[in-house]
C-alpha cells in the first residue's frame, strides 16, 4: 500500500517529538509530598437473606409404576418320581468299647499256657450278665530243684448287674483253683533218691459269693454281703462270712459318715504241725466307725474314731478296742505344696485263705490271730512341681498289736514223707511292734493317659520282745508305667523290689522251745526284684497281638528262702474282640 504525503509528514513529526522527550534528564522532574488527614469510622453494611427455598422438579422420582403378573396354568404330564430324602451319614465318635466279649490266648517258654475269655452282655436297659474264665501258669519245672516246681492258676466267675436311677446292684460268683508245690529244700542236705516218693503239690480251692448294693441320695450309701469257702488237698476247710454298710448325711456344713462291719471266721485243720490233733479257730469281729468330714476352699478335714469288739479271741489285750479316724489336708490354689496329716487305725481277722495268697507256701496248719493297728500316723506333703509332675513324701509312725509275718517251720523227722514237713513250709507268726520310716512317690503324667509311677518306703522296726522279724524287709519299691505311642502300639512295665531280709533255716526237729536259737539258723536273703513288661499292637479294631515278659532275680532264693522263681518267662498271643448276642 502507498502512503500519501501528509501522512508521512505527520509520522515524522511525532517520531521526532518522542525522541526529544527521552533525552531529557530525570533530575529535572519535580517531586511533591501530599498529606491527607481525615477521621475513619468503620461500618458494615446490612445483609439481606433471600427468603426462598430451592426446589427440584423431578418427574421421574415421583412416578409410581404398578406391575401386574398373570400366571397361565399349563398342564404337564410327567412320569418322574423324586427320591425320598435320606439323612446325612455322620461319623460317630465311639466313647466306649463297642464289643462286649473278648478272647485272649498265648503260649510261651517252660510250657506256659495263658487263656482268658470275658463277656458282659446287655439283657435289657437295666440288667447285664457277665462271665469270665482265666488260666495262667507254667508246666515245666525250674532248674536245680529236687521236687516238682510247676505252677498253675484257674478261675471262673459269673456276675449280674442291676441298675436304675436310684440304685446299682452287682452280684458275683467266683471259683478259683491254685496249684503250687513245696519244693523249697536246702540243697545241701537232700538227694534225689530220698525224695522220689514225695508229692509236694498243694491245691487250694476258693469259692466266693459277693453282693454289692449302692444307693444314690439315700442315708444308706452302700451295703456288701460276702461269703467265702476255702479247702485244700490236706483236708483243711475254712468258712467266712462278712457284711459291711456305709451311711451318712449332711451335718453342720459337712457330712457325718459311718461304717459298720461284721466278720465271722471258722477254720479247721486236719492236724497241727507239732501234734497229731485237729485244730479249729472260730472268731468274730464287729466294728463301728463314725467321722465328720468337710471340704472347704483351702481345708479338707475328717475327724472321727472307731470301735471294734472281738469274740472267740484270747490274744488281744482287750475285747473292746478303739482307734482314730483323722485326716487333715491344707491346700491353697496358689501354693504348690500341700501339707497333710493322717491318723488311721483298725482291726482285721487273719484267715488261712488271705495269708496263703501272700505266701503260697504256707503250711496247711497255722495259727490265726487277729491284727490290731492301734494307729498309723503319717505326716507329709503333696507337691505339684510342674503341670505333669506330682510328688508325695511322708513320715510314718505305727503301733501294731499282733503284726503278722511268716517263719519257716523246722524239719520233722517223724513225718518226713509229708510234703510240707521238710523245713520247706511257713507258718504265720505274730508280734507286737512299733515302727517308723518314710514313704515317697513320684508320678509323671503325660498325654493320652500315659504315666510313670515310682514308690518307695523304708521302715525301722522295734519288736519289743527282742525277736527277729522274719521275711520282712525294711526297704520296698514299686514302679508302674503305661506308654501309648499311637492308636496301635502300647507298652506297660511294672515291678517290685524287696530289700535284704532275715530268713530262718530250721533243719532239725527237737522237742524243745521252738524259739530256742539252737533250732534256728539265720540267713540274710539278698535283694529280690520281680518285674514284667507287656507290649500290644492293634492290628484292627477287633484283633490285637501281644507279648509278655516276666523277669526275676536269679539265685537259689526268690521272695522266700530256697524258693527260686523263673528268671525269664516270655509268651506271645492274640486278643480277639467281638459282640456276642444271645
């Protein structure tokens, strides 16, 4: 575009003026100060609120729709039939043995034979009937014995149980037969030819009837009636009868309990040992004990006494005797140590049957005198050292009238063909004595009812008559354990130990006082240990296999002088369980 002349001249003029103004000095500009003074009053203008509410016009939310359904019935013909519903099968947890009968049989060395069958059958909801047959023993003789030394034991029993919500009655019939031999001869004075005509066997038969009644929430708690009949192959016969009853009721924030006991005994021996005359013992005893007991949070107490009366007994200081019934235990939850003290007494009739169980080599003629324990005091403490470890330690003090023990009989050269007259049998003897000592036990409890228990005791005896207490050790030990590794394998182990003890060796029969030292040779028997182990492996719910082992100390003496016991007996067998229905 072409600029005209006038415009060009105007542009040049304006440009020259602006250049001249820029070249002027800044100091040439004049400055002035202006001061304004005026009062200030702050104020706030009024606010005005809009008095109106907003509204939303929503036609969708206000609309209401009504749905109408029409069902059209259409007939359908079908042959389908649904299956009936069945309950869900759940795995049942069995809290009891589902089998009511079992059978065990085993064989072992020395011609061992073991047999046991037992059954408990439900008759109805309130009655059960059971039976049991048991057999154990070995047929071969022990080594280095002049006479036969095999042993055998048989037992058969029946029982009936009747129960309701008010009582429980259990009735039992049992017959047992034991076979032993008087083989314990001093090997230094015998030869085989002189013993060829002797039969050393002793057979004892026992029959027992027992009825036990228990009532719930009644004054009479328990009642037991029992009768025993015992015989042997030497024409001995013994009859026993007894009854006992427990009763009690609440009294003074505790319970007043009592017990009544009556026993009768008649024993006849075909001959005494030293005279060819019959011996007979007829004795009876009645006793009553009353005691009050209370269990509080920290204290458990039992205080009472007992009284007993004897009939037909001349060897007791008084026909009427008294004894204590005291137990006190103090236990606080926060304490791991629980002290206690007990003082218990009592009396019992000694029978030929009970004494021969403790010593099977008892002669078929022996004195029978009741034993009266004036008191047995024990001061001790229970302790839980850990959650699985329990400990019990106590000091004991006893005073006993007619304490029973066993003494070896002398040799009878006038009746040497009788098996028990070769200084190889024992008779029961009795002493008044006091003794003191200690008891200790420790129990380790593990999971699944596994445990290990160990007990020991030591006694110091004072016989008062300065006589020797034959065959009674000062030291005794017992142990027991049960271990289950899993549901199939189980192991148990138990045993006993008897310490050193004095034994009477009597060889010559002389018509002198039997307590004469010339008639008795004293021996000290070494420590004797008897133990056993049992291993069971469960093949199935009904079938088990097991192995048993019995281990005894070697030597010419066992528990009794010159009566060795087999050092090793091993047997193996099976157990089968089944459910028997009649």
